[in-house]
């Protein structure tokens, strides 16, 4: 029986299921849908629902997963695309893995709690969740044909790796489009996973050069065999974090509050990036009154002051406002310099730096856990410290953020910083200076608490990307200024789950 194709909700008469938004829930192309069934059947693939990713205990499969390498292109690893992977990345834990950073590291009394994206399978980043949320609704509605089409993944690193991993499981071609200036580790991983070397497309520039990615994707889109899955405008990216990621953060917070009942969840901090992860803040605000803090690079202060520039905080692409950023619900903008993240990455990658932290009273377990913090993760931590200071938070005030990926993706960046800034030698004195300046001494500058006027200014900035450059209608663009728009979207995820279940049934996949 075909799943629900009833008319979608509207906001001021604007359909929420227009093709440019891609939130359709009915079957669009029956032929592509039938071929998807064939591919999933041939490869013995069962697709987890979004509910199962939010509550993986409902999916079971622990016995099957015990024998599966978390880094293998194995369909069973689809059931590991969640926040409940344990430290080995093989087992499932009752509470999502996280680190509570101590005052000896942050210099503030308020606990800063960090969830760990590096424990996700295959790519070691929670951006795999975004890639899944952008591709699977297309499979379940016949908008992507794994037999005949290539999945094109525009990204500054982790999202395209997630897309390539999913494409390989499906046996289709996944194309990574990313700036040539990203870390060598990203490219080495891609070289091992793509089916054809030409499926790695290097665009000019580095982290800030998102427009160049879009322009290359426009060229690729001229060929109908290429399907562009743009994380910056795919509402699946927003929805999966609003529902799945927010549930993980809430589970961690409730576990902490079970021990200390008076704790309050004061702020959720996330680099804006594609604006997927920050969507979790919308749900946390509804439930706990949490402030939503968007983070960006000081060298490219797009949100803070309509600015521009270049930086090296890899994974937080900028110079535009993503379509899926619920700007009108954001409370604070915090800008972090890549000088801080580059130097902290060097600190954590050197024996002298790690020894200095241990001698300064940072517990050994915390020092070891910092291996799971990459450049954007360190950016989020520094922004969380600045948030605590801005709001004057204390021991009962929890600030939560995310470590998108681990340090392993940035080993090649540390020697550059060592040579350029420290003359090839990083001493204990240097370690002390880095900690004092960028952690303990992080100030409450280069941030902006948003008024309605500020929110409108940032919202309007998106017009130039999405209406003038990308061709979105003004009505569709403007509808996003209302919270009713974002609320109405939430029901789409449950409809996609119904579509996934029906697709699995057609495949004959085990429940």
C-alpha cells in the first residue's frame, strides 16, 4: 500500500513540500523507487528509521553488530548512525558518550558538556547522520536512483565523507565536492572509499569558499545523472538534528540532572556550518528554555558583522547563511579565531602540551578524551567558555556542545603551526601561554546577543544567496522567518519513517 501523499501543511499559503525545499513524503518516481527496491534487496540492506536512530535500543541488532567492523562499508553499520556508540565504537551504551570538561581546563565553574561525534561509524563524525537524513528520504520517495545516478555531496569535509560511505554501501557512485585546502587526512580517506578517483572534486580555496562548491555543483547538475544533496539547504539535515541529536543531548542532560537535580541547561553551542547540528537547539529551547549559540570564525565574521575572510577552522563553512538555519530562533553569535583552534590542536598533539595539561590538574581521562576533539570541536569548546562568561553562569548551569570529529583528521595541520608560529619547537612555556590565552583567558569579546533587529539583519543576509543566486522564490525564503514554518516541518520526519518502513517491507528486509 502506498504511503501517505496527502497535501502538506502551509505557512501563509506557502507549501512546505515545494521541490526546492525537498520535504516530499510521497513517491515521486515509481521507476526509481522500484530500482531502489532491487538494489536494497540484492545488497541485503535494511534502512533504519529516524526513530530507531534516536532510540537505537528499539532496533536491537546488537548480536549482529558485535561481529561488524565499525569502519567497514557494511550495511549493518547503518544501525550505528546514532549517538549511543561506546568508546570502542562497537558496543551501544545507555547514555550517549560525552565528556564533562573540568574547571582546570576551562577556567569556569559552569560544567561544559561535550557529546562525541568521533564515535560514529565509518567516518568518525556525526555528519554521517546528516548525510543519511539527506539521502534516505530520496530513496524512500523515488527521488534518487542508485542504479543510474551519482550522489553528489558538496561539503568542506565530513559530510561528503559520510555521503561517500553511504553511496558505497548502496553500490552507487558518490561524488565528493570539497575545497582543495582541506586537511590531507580527509583526502586520503576519500581516496580509499570512492569507486573512481574522478569522484573527488577539489574546488578552489579552503573552508570559506562555499560559493565555489555551489558553482561546481551547478555544472554537475546539468547532467541529470548527477543528484546534488546540498546539506546547506536540505531540510532533512535540520530535522534529523532537531529530533535525533536533541534527544541525545537531552538524555545526557537528564542523566546529569538525576545526580544533581538543580542543574539547568542554559545554553547549546554549535558552529553554524551547514546549520544542521544547531537545529537541535530548537528542541532544547522548547524543553528547557536553553539559549541557542551560533559559532563562526572571527576571520570570517559573516553572522557577527556581515563580514568575509579566510580561516582554518575546518568544517564550519561560511560567507553565507544556510537556508536551514532557523536564524530567528538564535540568541547569541560567538566568533572564535582560528589562531585559537590551530594552537590548541598543536597543544593536544604534542607530548609537552599533554603533559602540561596533566601537571595543571586536568584529569588523565580528560586529556585522553581530547583526542576526540578536532578543529571545529575545539572551536565549540572555546565558544562555550565565552558563553559561560558572557551570561555569568555558575556551577549549576550546564552548557552543552559537540565535538564533530576527532584530532586524527588534523594531524597534518599541527606541523604547519609548529613551523610557522613556534619556530619548530613547542615548549612547556608555549603550552602554558596557549592554555592561558585561549582557554583560561578566553574573554567575552567578539560576540553579539541578538535583538530582533539583529536576527532580521542576519536573516535578510541570506536573501542574496538563496533568492538572487540560487533562485529560491521570495515566498519560500520569507516563510522561514516564522517559527510556525519550522514547527510545521517537524511532522515530516515521522512521515519519512513510514516511507522507510514501507520500503523495507517491499524489500523483504528483516524488521
